[in-house]
């Protein structure tokens, strides 16, 4: 990170700026430092997932042939969950109540045949549902929350007992994921309530996971610190409307065992949120708000190898380090975060059309043509506890 710590770049989940990448060889694990936080609470944890559980983000929507290939890759690596986006506009895009289930039916059918579980992310509004004064946004809340509730209920009704878990939105603490308007934990809680209530009415056994929040310390019109956003959700009554807390946990330059306090050093980025273990800060807030009986699901986990895009190359690692850090992240969680850690979702098995100009290409553990990278083999060989 530049010494000036440009505020806009600091806010992004996967952003950064140009400093030297870390050394090419994996660093030895630092001695784990016990966080001075209450991470357990007084109540038994409700086990929505095994602790930990193993998932990976896939892209099966547009290419049936690569969908089957990628499901096979997940099976072979011994993971049990796939995460897939069900974009609202791709299912109910033409007008309210007009649903196209062709691709979602295929994905649910083939995931079942593969013996895998499915976490579905619900967001990306159709343009007919947008507020009249905020049109043509890539991802933003609808003008009427009841429209989103109806969509959530329709999906849960169609796939009752077949979709195991739902993620409600993504990174609403960033303006880019909230219709280019300032993040609003009260409004997000309203959206979460609408969707949760509809899902539970249709499929009471489905697990509802709150949106993964972007780890950031920036407080501006473009972003809200994830800890402040989460507290705002609790203040608005969100605890009643999710079964499991969602968190995004990229490691940036830091090895997975690094104490978040050590990530405040400039070489790691200058803030606690640049450490994988920043998840512990969110967990401590859950406990402080009487929500310690719930688990945390890590919805995005990874290290990038990006050498092309300057906003990401500052925290790039080499492929061997990426593989090593991913395995150690699962191992650290198994050793230190039981029982409150649940599903841990690695990013990504690459989408078929990605190129190196797309920053997501560099996070992926499998190339768009299906060729595994070292991280794939490392996770495949990793003991699943």
C-alpha cells in the first residue's frame, strides 16, 4: 500500500496499489497469537454447517458443458459445497412474475447428481425493479423490497429441500454493490428481513446467510467499515433475520495465521482488515450483541497471484504461496475457530470466458479451460477435518 494509504483504494475488498509483491517463497507460519476477544459467548453454537465445511465458488450459469466439468473438479478435490450466483435479473428479468427457470433448474439438478450441496447468492436486481431515481445499476436494492421478497420466496418454493443455503446480497457496505449510493445498514437489514422471511415461509430448513461484508476500514460515501456496518445491522434488528453471519476474508499479503494487529504494519496494508483473521473482529461483535450461538460462513476466501492489474498486484503472491496459504487458512480455522466457523468458500473455479485482464482470473485455483493450478492440488490433498 502506498504510504499515503489512498482512502478509495483502501476501501475495496480486493483492491490495493503498487508496492512490491511479497517474496516468492512461502513464509513459515507465524506463532498464532490468541486474540484478546470473546469469540465463543455463553450459549452453545447452533451447527448450521460442520466446522469447518468446504466450499468453492463456481460459475455454471451460461455453459452447461463447463458446468459438468467444474462439478467434477469439485468432487475430485473432496469439497462438499458449491456457491453459485442466481442473479435476480436472469430469472425474473422481463417483468414481475415472469420467471425463466431453465438454467437454475439445470444447475440444481446437476449439483444434486454430483452429490454436492448448493449455496445460492441472491442479488443483481432486474431493471424493472429499480427505483425510478436510480436506474441501470449493476447491483443495487429494488425500489420496493416486496419485489425482492417475492423473488426470494419464488426461488425457495421451487427448490424447497434442494437448495441448502442462501446468501442474501453481497458487500452492501460498498457503494458499488448498493446502487452507487452510500452504504446503509438499516436499508440492508430491511432487504435481508424481506428475503429471509420469504425463504423461511417457503423452506424453513434452508440456511439463510447474511451478505459477505467487504473488509475495510474506510468510512466515506463510498464505503463503511465492515465492523461499523455489522453493528448498524444489529442496531436495526438484523439478528432476527439470518441464521449464519456471512464474511469475506481475502488474505491480501498476510499469511493466514497473522494476528490482525500485525496487519496494521505498512508492509501488510496498514489495517486489521488486511488479515484473514479479521474474521475474528466480526465474530467478537456477534458475541457482544448476544449472537454468539450462530456460526460464521466465509463466503470469499483467497489470495491473488495478479501481476497485471496494479490495484491488486501490490498484494500478489506466487502460485506456490497461494496454495500454501489456502491450505493453512483451512487448517487455522479447524484448529482455532471451532465450533463457530462454518462453511469456508474458496474463490474461484474460473468462469470460462475470463482472461488475465480480469482480476478474478488471478484468484482462481482452476483456469478457464479447466486446467488446475497448484492451489487446486493442494486443496485436493489437504486433510478435510
